[in-house]
C-alpha cells in the first residue's frame, strides 16, 4: 500500500517533467545533492538493493522536483533493474527517506553507457535483429546442408545484478561485459528421416550487434 502510494506520487514528478520541453542532461555530480542526505537516503532504502552509481538526469526534472521539495535527493541504483530513487521528507510521517522510484527512461540514465542499436531488444523487432545476427554468424560454422528454418530461443542483455546474465558470465566461450547481448537459438536441417536435424548455437553480441563470439553445439 505504502509503496503503491509512493510510486503513484512519484509518477506525478514524471508527468510534470515529461510535459516540459526536454532540456540538457547533466551528470549527477552537478545536481547539488547534499552528501549527508545522500548517505541518509541510502541507509533508509529497504525495498530495493544494489550499488549506487553515477548517472545523468534532465536538469529541468531536478528543478521541477525541488520547486516542490527543496531537499529532494536523487540516487541511481544498479541492481536487478535500473532505478532512480528520489528521497525527501514524507509529510505523512515527517521522516526523510525514499519517496519515489523511477525505471530508466528519457529523463535519466546511468553515466557512460555505450551506444546501442535501435530498436532495443526490449522490442520484438530488436530481438529479431539480434537473433538474425547470431544465426548469420552461426551458419558460417555449421557444416550441414538443407537448411529449413531457425528459432531464436533467448535474447538477453547483460546487466549488473542479474543472477544469471551478469558481467563476467562466459557466453559462447568469452566473458561478457555489461550491456552485451546473449543470444541462443536452434537451426533445423533436412535429414534422411522424417525429422529435421537440430543444431543449437549461441552468441555474444556487442550493444551494437557486432558478433563478439559464436558457439555451435
């Protein structure tokens, strides 16, 4: 109930900021967070876990939030999902702490992110493009004739905090880095019997879909 209320109120900030003409993105080091309030904000963060990291945020978003709450403090958490936490004094309890949570969007992002291909793998078109890039690479290594079709079974971005697809995980024989893309699939070929012959493959792609490694099973 409390979290729902916080997220609902926090979305008001998002709507206000979204309605403004987009201004410049500024680094978190320049938004004027009070170090003591940043430390307090982190200490009272109990609903999500992860590492606090540098980020970039739209200047007008910060200005709008602080026009209502001058002590508004912003921190970005890199955990299972990117989250911007806004801490301020809660008028209902009188305590300073987490007030709203925002997923990564056009108003903020982690600092120093690499360029990514568009559309992202969050879209069906993006997943199709990633799957094709991996299939094309795999076909150069598969020694079979009579290709019939292929199925992409997995397209995942490597992110810190993921229990399975995290930086350092070995994919297709190579260690992955944050924002790389892991892709898996199966190619089917004509055989001498009624069933098609299946060949599984996996790839490690860069954020721009360049093939870093490919493995055929």
